[in-house]
C-alpha cells in the first residue's frame, strides 16, 4: 500500500551506519545519550502504531513503559544479575496481559473518552507504584545489575559494558523497525490503517474492529514494555515518574514532532525531542532562560500543533496523500 | 435467502419501523420505496447490523441474524453500500477493494505476509473492480475520483466481500443522468448472482430494476408486490404516487 | 464521638470536595461536549484562578472584589485564548488539541514561575467567614468551607438555569446535540464557542479562587485537579453537566471514605470506580443522546 | 572552536551538531577563563531543582553554597571553581541521566545535589559507580548514609531520622501520653514516622494511630475528622511545602488547634509561614536550625545573606552554605590536591564545621552529628526555644563502612 521511497531507504541506511560507528568515536556520555534516544525511538514507534496507524490517541502509554521497568526491578534479585531470557519475556508478558485487560475496557470508548481513559488507567498504575510499598513508593527501586545476556554460567556478552549495551539497543531498534514495517505491510497492518481512515466501513465490510484494535493495543503495549525494560536496565533505576502522564505526553510529542504514521518519523521525533530538551536546558546558550526551558518547550509544542501537523517528516515528503506511509 | 418478519425499531417513543416484512432471493431485486422519513434507511441499517432491531426477525438462509454485529453479518455474506459515500478516501481503488476482500480471506490475521502479495484477496478485489466497471482506475486515490466513480467504488467495496445478499442504499444519490444509466445497468447485471435489496428514489430506475416493490410510509409497509401490482394499487396511488409525481 | 456523627462529618467533607471538583469539571465537560475540544490546560486555569486570588486579594484587600475582578480577567483570558489558538483547532483531530493544550500547560506553568515565583503563598480567609462551627466536642467545621459549598451549589443552580432557561442555554443544548443543525438554525457558532470556552475558563478559575484560601497557592497545583476532573467527566458522561455533578460528588465521597477506611489503596479508589463505570456504562452515567 | 573545549569533536554528524552548538556557545559565554590559568579549576556540578515545587529550595542552596565560596575569594584550596548547573526538575526518573551528564559529559569533580530524596538516590548510585565526590545539601533519605553509604558520599544536611527523633522526648516532657502521627505516605514520611515512634515510645508514650495520605494529596479533612474522633493527647506530623501550609490551616480551621496540640518536624513550618502565619502561631517543632539562634556566627550569616540576595535565609540556605564550607575546608586541608581522594575523605570524616546552625561534626557514615533545636512559631519566624537534643547522630543502620 505504501511504497517506500528510495531516498528514505538510503537515509535510513546512512543513519544506521552512523549509529553503528558512533561508539567508536563518541564519548561515554554521548553513547549513553544516543542509547537513550534509541530506546525512546522504540517507545515512540510503539505509540505511533496506535496513534498514527490505527487512529487511537493514547495518553497513557507510559504505563507499559513503567510496568516493564518495574518488572525487571522486582524480578531481579537485589545484588545479582538475572538472565535477560527470564526477565525480558516476563516483563513483556506482564505488559501483554495488562494491555489485554485494560484494552478490553478502554477500547469500548472512542475519541476524547479514549484519551482520558487511557490517561486515567496509566494514572492508576502510577498510584499503584507510588502509594504502595510494592515498588519502593515514590523513591523507586534500584536495579543494581544489568540483566545477564546468557544462561547460568554462560555469558554471551556483558551489558555492564556501555558499548555492548548500546549495540544491543541498536540491534533491537532495527529489529523492531523491520518487524513493524513487515506487520504494517501485512493484512493486519492494512486493516489497522483501514480502521483509522474509516472505522465504520471496516465493520460493514466484515472486520471485527475491536479485535484488531485489541491486537494492536497489545502489540504496542509489548513494544513499549521492551523500551521501558531497556530504559530501566540502562539507568538501573525505576521510579513512579516513568509512568507519569508527562512521560506519556512527551512520547506523544515525539511521535507528532517527527511525523505520525511514519515509523521513521517516530525515530526522528525521539531524536529531535531529546536534542531540543538538551539544547534548551543549556545555560551556556540560553543563560537565565535555561531555567525556564519548559517555556521554550511549550512554545515549540504549540507551534508544532499549529503549523506542523505532519511533523518533520511531513516537511520532507511532499506527498499529498494523507494515508499512512510506512 | 433473506427473510424479514415483524421487524421493528423504536427510538424512544418514535417508531421508525413497525412490523416490517420482506423477503428476497438470489436473482431478485427487491426495491423499497417511500417518502423521506419512511424508515427505509433504518430498515437497511437493521439488516446490515448497523442498528440493532427493537424486535422482530431477520433470517439469512434460515439463520437468525437480527442483533448480530455488522462485521458478523458481513462475514455471513451480506454486503451493503451507503447513501452517503463511505469509502477509504485516502486509499487507492485497488487498496479499497483489497481491504474489503481481505476480510474474506483465510489469512486475515497473518502478521508477516505483505498484503500486496496476498493473491486471493487481490484476485477478489480485481474481480469486484471489473464488476463495478472501474478497470483502469485501480491506482487512483479514491478521493480524486469523480462522484459517479466514487459511487461505483462504494458498490465495488461491497462486491469485494463476495456477498450473496446486497443491500444498496440509494446508489444513484447525487448522480447525473448518464452516470445513473450506467449504474442502473451495473445493478441489473448484479441480479443474476445476488439477492438485492435496493432503496431508491429515482422512479425510472426503480421500475427498470424492481422484481418486487415494497412501499413504506411512516415506518410501515403500505404495500408489497410486483411493479405492476404496485402501480395498480389504489392505496399507493392515493398515498404516494399520486401526490409526488416523478419523485417516488 | 459516635460513629454516626463521624460518618456524617465525612459525608460533609466528601460533598464539599466533590462540589469543588464539580466547578472545575463542569467547564471541562462543556468544552468537551459542545466544542469537541479536549482541554488539558483546564487545570492551569484552576491554578491561574488561585494565583489571581492571591494577587488580587492583596491588591483589593478583599476576596469578594478579587473574585469579581478575577472572573472578569479569566473570561478575558478565555476569549483571548479561544480567538488566538483554540478556534483553529475545532475541526482538527483531538490529537492536536491534546498537543496544543499540553504545550499550554508548560507555558502557563513557567509564566506562573516568572510572575509569581515558586514559593507557597497563602490567601486570607475573609474575616466574615473566618471561624468554625463546633460539631463535636473536639471537631468544628470551618464556615468558609460551607461558603465554598454554598457558592458551588449556587453556581450549579445558575448553570442549570442558564442551560434550561436562556437563549444561550438553548444554543448550548442545541450545540451539544448537533453542531450542523445548530449552524443551520442560524446560531452564530463562533460566538457560542467563544462564550462556552470563556465560561469554562471562568468556572475553573473561580474554583481556583475559592479554593485558594484553604489550599494555599503553589506551583503545579493544577495538574492534580485536572486528572481527577477527567475521571469526573468520564464517569459523568461527556457534555453532561448533571453527570459532572453526580460524578464529582461520587468521587468526593469515594475519595474521602477511601482515605479513612481503605488507606492502603486510597490513591486508586477513584480510578477503580472509573473502571467499574466503564465496564457497565462505557459512555458514562449520563450519556447525552 | 576553542581548542580546549572539553567536548572532543568527532566525525559523526549528529555528535557534531551537539558539540558545535554547545561548544560555540561556551566559547561566546566564557572566552577568557577557558584558556585556563594555573592551577586547574575545580569543576562543581550543581544538580538542583530550578523548576517545580522545590525550585525555591534549589535557589536557596545555590545561594548559600556560592556565598561560602565567595567568602574565600571564590577559591577552595587555592583553586577557582567552575560551576556546571542542571535543573533536575525534582524528577527521579531523569536523575541517573542528569547525573551522567555532569559526570561524564562535563567531567565534574564534585557533585552537589539534590533536594528530592529520589533524585539524590539516583545521583548516589552513579556517584558510587564512578567514585565522584558527592555532597548532599538536603535530601534526607536515611538509606544514603545507611545501607547506601560510600566513602565518596557526604551529607551536610540531615537524615530523615534526625529532626523528628527528639520530638518524642519533647512531647513526653510536656505530658503527652497518646499521640496520633500523620504524614504523607512516601519515603520521607515513612522514615520520619518510624523515627518519631522510636523516640516517643522509648519515653513510655504510645503512638495510637499512624495516619497517612498519598503524596502530594492535600485533602486532609477526612483525616482531621478521624483525629477528632480518636482524641489523642497530641498530634505529631511531617509535611513540607504547600501541603504543610494547607495542613496547618486546615488543622486550625477544624478547631483542633486549641484542643489537641500539634507538633511537627521543623519542615512543616519552613518557608511557608507567610502563607499561614495566624494559624501556625505557637506551633512547636524540632529541626537542626532555627530563627534567632543565640549564635554570633548565625547573626553574621543572616545579615550577610539578606544583604547579598535580598532574601531571608532559611535552613536550605544554611545547608547550601555548609556544603560550600565542607568542600572548602576539605580542599584547604589537602592544599588543593583534589586527586588525593583518600586524604580528602579523611579530611571530611570527623570534620568540625563552624556552621550558622551551630558547630557540627561529620560522622563516620558521613552525616552531620548536630544539635536539634526546639522552635516555636512567633510571627513569621521559627523562634529558638531550646536545644532539644545535643549532638544527635543518625544511627546509620545498615552502613557497612568502617
């Protein structure tokens, strides 16, 4: 349905090459920063699946991000690592179950309701971790060791090494991107896009819309969980704030900033969003205004909402079609 | 094929349909006419599952389908078109029809096979496009089609779901004379392998196509029979044909 | 104190909290229902109201004058925002409304920081109401809280009268029902929307002003209120002022009793309530038809 | 671009963009000092809240710290200080990353932060991993100088255990036998609750009920009704900031003020008295600082601070100031040789700090051993009443550092 433009392919390959070479030249801090950006890119793509492709505007996507992070923190013994082959599937399964349960409820609603209800459910998860002793309350929990990539005595590679961790995230980012391209080009993916364009007619031509939406809701939840798991592993720390609605708002902003309904746009959005935040906070550039960096961020967000509905990718691609291009 | 009896729909105190009955079989076009507000669209919406009936029965091949969801009814072989064009306007013609065809295909849930290589759905889609006489426009984006072509696509979308029963809600709405003629011919051709329920205002088209006519007034069936019987029915003449010439 | 009195007092507390929530949520639900706009910045208007009360009370030395001036200012703010920004988002996807109003939250919060600083500030309870009524041997109930409840009830009645018996109310009802039809009836939809939006802003700001003397004014005070009000709107049904009232009181009571009897899960009680409502009434208790 | 830019240029396009903008800006903002003189500057990373609820606390700490350094001519141990600041937003979720920014990008020698305990815990984790010297000017989480204690992490403020521990003794002395405790249910609230209970029950009193509500919920009314029905001899509490102001106002409005005396951790009356002055009159609290302390050192500090910043100093300003003092004294004792970490740590352990709050000593677990004062609210001030506990040391449970 959506032929990939050759230029975009070339740009993506160049970006991949740059990312692959980056740790050879970048300082420790920047390697970590780009790791974070790549993790957020996975997060943003997972949300784009809902917002951009299926037309479901969720303002509670951070719930999955946080759940998986807490799953890692709670599963792993305090002072020793645990195999990623146990903790990751468990974290993702938790997200899938949560998506299935809440999805069955939130998908009964539409439009504004959907936005508010997703927000409220995420808020509920926030309070579960914030108010109960389960996850260390408002102080959160430490993850003192990175997950072990291996089994028993056998270790394939060591994630304590920042470069190894970087490459693991890079590989996962590419894998998620390819997976989603494949899924979006499939019958299932086309059905999702049909639902976004005309949900009513989709029913009339025989699609059990709710089941498809639930399917994509679970998929998006699981992928958001993957990014949350990686983020928790990277920083070794989880806290209720990773579930807060500001986190959900930020990732929504990334999706739109980059250009929703385009996987590459989500990745660009994650990158630019983090970069802007870095930039505005820099008091060598903005002096006293840096203290009020959120003001600049707010202005940018308003400007994007007003003038850049198709995001940065929309600036580059001059296609008139409104349909999602992968 | 499709048997409707005692079908009623109430919106609060308003009786949009009361005890409506009709039946249609393959090879037959059953036209429903009536003035605005007679409840024709409500009837179609109940048959397609868009509106749940308040009471009554809709049997498809003897199976009760009243109250099923639209997608369930669609998958049982009932296709419908809409009075107000209701297509995937940002998709191409082929994409529109392939999507519709896909819902019939056994591999609808396969996550990793590219849809545009999904042969059964594409074959079905192309067949529907040919039937709706849209050949050559497969790769046009739906929103760029002319009004008449969009109406054809509306029909093609239903056809791509390989229905046995077709519910057509004013397919000629907003069409010019020439476009209308083409559409009438198209619907005529579909008669041979579909059972068709047609709601239409255009009097010429109605009498050109109808095998059976049902006249509805204020949510009730006033009369039902062959076109000749209806024409001769004094009640219909008094209540309807007589007063609203040319616009049945 | 016997348990009956204890429960009665908690009911009073729950109702008072609920009524205040209603004031914020009613504007939110009207803006949702009539204009089809999702407004995340609604909590900011509550915050702005509270800060206005702080500044204006010290300027006028009197909360009543401050209230009046504050309402005028917030209506103006509403008109300005509607004219400059919101108006261009009526026909756009909710997504962009979310984005716009999310950006506005950040902007308002930083402007607040620039204008008023980041300290906690107090607003004096008006002398007239600055005493308490003894309820039990140890506990008394502050008169000002009763005043808040009374004002909220008056506003609720006023809203009811406005919607049922005035031309604006007729337009609001028609607009909530069917936008195109309203336009066809020759109603100036632009004017209607501008009025509804300012009404919403004024209601939220009024709630903030009323609450300021009991809650103090402080940074980020709007966001907590906002999310609870979302829950109110979801439970009550979008666009239904009556639904907002019932839901707000329900939440006020649930939250109050949750804190006393289920302290372990009190943060979650209102969300569980919402989930329950969603299971049985996905469109809220008072779905508008 | 400045050749001595701390950020190494790389061929990567993205990387270049970051470093170019930051580097170029740095070159504009700091032209001369970048080409540095001898000896090298000491890089201090200040990670404090600049936005949100705790923003004013961040400002007070920064002011205090800079004042201490300025008193020494802007130098510590003969080395000038280069500041790196970052807004931690009081958001623990961003703490590890923000800390990394200072430690790994800016390569700071010393980390100073933060207000929020969650943020400080996130910082401490990285400080432990990287061995960066960390000075905590506020966050009171017991764990930091308990199980998490480390040779390179020092706190110049208090542990949550400290300020409320003497409160039990104070209340017992006033004849209260049954007490209801109320606070937010979060780490600082829970730690204060435990400490208070321990202190009070040692005197034979009883905490008859512990009430709590989710942070930062401020709907206290139901809990006040609960207190009224329990009718304890007294109430003890821990809140902070806006919530504390509202609690004091609500407590008075509910008519409890004159019937059941209220006591609290000193934080409940800090920085909010302008908001709830009338309702708070006469309130007794315990903290490691007070207004009108009978100390010349304090009077001098307060005058100077008020002149310099046009602000009244508070406990946070003092903590910031002490953080500066600790760093300066340690640097002086190693004569500016920051590389000698062991000597630096030795200098800090057991260090006597001549603070405006009174002289205190750095414990072996790196937390102040300090006097806790009983204060009474008079006007807009927390007036000194007496020393509630002389030289109180945190028990530092779980700290395995010798």
